[in-house]
């Protein structure tokens, strides 16, 4: 949605975001073997493809998780020095 807002401020709907995601996903799947032909990913596993895209810096709808506060700080502050940032913490030991 952030990418859609940046490119098309007048269109802020999930349908447009889905179109952008589909185009980026198809483009990534097509080009990925040029960079890493050793990984074999199921063509229909969209979540795994989105995670791989996110790993390489593509904007996705997935949320980043890390167990390192320093990694979380880096990604929360990277490129957003003039904006508010936030880090959410989850207590994994409570059950």
C-alpha cells in the first residue's frame, strides 16, 4: 500500500496494491534464476516468494521479525530519519 500511495496518491485501494504485488512477484520469479539458480521454490508458494523478495529488499506486505534489538533498530531507522519509527516487541516466553 505504501508503494501504491507513493506512485498513485489518488488510488489507495487494495485492488491496486494487489496488481502491483502480482507484477513485482512475477518479475522477481522471472529474474531470480539469473542471480541464484540453486534455490528451488514451489511456483505456487507465494509466501515463500514474498519472503525471498523481502530478503533482497523488495517492498512486500510481510512483517519483519528478528530476535536482535540492534537489527530491529537498524531497519526501523534506516532511511526514515525525518519520520517517526516504531519497533513492536513480542514476549515469546509468555504462554
